[in-house]
C-alpha cells in the first residue's frame, strides 16, 4: 500500500510540473497585458507606466524564463523562502490567495458537505425503495435540480429567499393558500415516503403528512416563534433523546439494549453540559466552544465504553454521535437566542443577497456567526440544489448494483437482519465508487464556484482566476491553479486510501 501511494505521488508530481508549465504559457500568451495603457494621452506618463509594468511582469524576458523564475519562487516554500510572485499592480499574490481561499472555503465547504450527506442518504433510501412513489419523486426532482441553470436558480433565491422572505418576516403569518399548498405537499411527501399498496393506506399517509405540516404551520403562525425562536433546555433534551434513539437504530438496531442505553447516556451527557454552561456561553469564544465540544465527546465516549460491554465499539460510536448531536442542538439554540437582536441590527432584512458579511458589523460571537450564516445561506442552497442531484443518482445506481451482488444475497440467506445486510455489507461497498465522485467534487470546489461567487458578490478563488485571465496576469492565475491542482492530486491520494479502507482486497493487493 505504501509503495502504491508513493508511486501515485511521484506520478502526480510529474503531472503537476507539466500542467503548471502549460497553464503559464497559455495565460502569458492569452493577450497583451499592456493593452490598457496604450490609450493614455500623455506620452511621458504612458511610457513610464509601460516601463514600470514591463519590469514588474518581466515582459522583456521569454515566457519560459519567466516560468522558471516563478517555479523557483514556488519551490522556495520547501525551505521556507517561497513566494507566489506579484500581480501586475505589484501586490504580493500570496496574501490575495489567502483571502480568496478562505472566502471560497466558507462558501463551498458547507454546501458540499450538505450535498454529500443528503444526496448519499436519499440515494440509498431511493435504491432500497426502487420503483416506489418515493423513488419516482426523488428521481423527478433530482433531474429538475440538475437541469436548473445555476444563475437562474440564484436569481430566484434572491427574489423569493431573501427579498420576499425578509418582507414576510415583518408579519410572519402564513396566508391561507400557501398554508393549504404546503400542507398538501407535506401529504404527498408522506405518501411517497410511507407508501402503501391500497388507496386506504395512501389516504392515511396523505392525511398524516397533511395534518403534521398544517400543525407546524399553525403553530408558527399563531406564536412568536419566527420572531423569537428558541428550543430551550426542554426542546434540546427532547430532540437530543429522539436523535439518540435514531442513531441507535442506524448503528446497531434498537434490539441492542446496551447500545441504546449508551446512546441515551451520551445524549444525557450533552444535555447536562449544555444546561451547566448556559450562564458561561453568553459571551462565548470559539476556543471555549471547541473545548466544551471535545469534553462532551470524551465523556460521552467514556460512558459508552463503560456501558457497552461486548458491544463496546458500537456503544462508544453511538454515545459519541448522540453527544455531538446534542452539542449541535445547543449551538442552534444559542443562535436562535441571538436572532431577534440580529434582525433589529440588520433593519429587519436578515437574509442578505450579496457579499460574505455586513461591512463594519460588530457584535458578540453569536451575532457575528449569524451574520456570516445569513450571507452564506442563499449561495449554499444554490450549490446544494445542483450537487444534490448527482450524488443522489450516483449513490442510487451504486447501491442498486451492490444489492444484486452474491455476497448480499448470501448475507440474507444466513439470516442476518436487514439493517445489518444494508449497513455492513451493501452500504460500505456502495461507497467505493461514490468516493471517487466525492474526491473530485471536493477538489473542484476548492477552485471556487465562479458563477455563484459572481452572482452573490463573493471575492473568492473564482474572482481571483477571472481577474487574472482578463488582465493577462499569470501569477494570480497560477496561484489559483496551484491550489486547485494540489487539491485534485491530494484528494485523489486520499480517495485511494479510502478505497483500501473500504475494500480489504485493495489493501492486500
């Protein structure tokens, strides 16, 4: 395995050098970097500026020599004296890359993780319920989302997800037609999810979904929840314990009593820490939050290990996951608590349509976090809608192929439970081809979501690349290319390692 990884790494280094050379030559010959200076009316000023830019960009030397100089500066990072050069204005590119990369990662990482988690989960359920109403519904919406032009979806989200939604928050009452429509959609979703072979069962499923959505909308309309949302200790406790039961069902099945008790105990640990720190977290800091999160995981894992017995590994896993979920619910509750003040400070327009944050906005950690989240919500939804479709379809196809393999039929013939067959045998093997898609997608998003960044006014990697290409300025483009290429190469190696973990045959070979 080590020899395989080293061989892939050496090949990747060779590809990297060839690709950077070709990219540098293409950008340097894409146009004239002095074109904008030819129209200066003053001959003296024009000549001085042309000479200054020529010196900064080394335009009086051949392209190959310029590439060698750039490559030498880049390799200087190996001994701590590297550089990414300067742009045509004389600014160092490395700080510009740092700002662009941080902005892009804030934008795309959350949306990519959400797309992967939801797409894989829905794809698996769709495969397990092949040719049902749920499968047809997911297939339909997957193709709809995948075919949406990203700029059109972004504009619609701006109009209805920000402008119209902000107007509605001034008087958050659900109109009757919207009330009926949303409740009906909830009923149809329940029918597709629960299904039923008779019209009676389908009608009961529709009625249940309709009434559940109607009840939620009625509570939201008749209470002040949207203006002053809150879970509180009771809400966090109820949701945390319910999540612990669901986690147990996925990890081991509810028949494993020790795992269930450990999972519930992990949730209780998270609830106790949440309640005990209510007065401390008013003026929270990220180091404090990360420390409390680590303590929650460690204590929950210890409790799971003590309770698990012969099921210790699964008990620890369930307890840690339950503790993490409760910690996340506590974080959400604090953000809800800060929501009214943030809405007031944003003049009643909390959902932003442009930029990564509000200029000159100050507040505590919860308010500044809300500011970042409300700026990232629309572009994240845009990216999730497009990526969700490919993960759903790819996972469904992989899962269906795996479910028809001989070892899955053998596992069923041995009398293993359906949960064990799916989670231990089918799901793990179905992830092998999906891993390739995940690795390539992560590598691609590091390079930025060019269209989304431009529509929502984010100054990220995409903006750095476009500006460098338009101005025929190789160093910014090469900085973009180095990060993107390094991400592709690194994540391909990570994918190989994950293959070996998922499939022992790769490890042994």
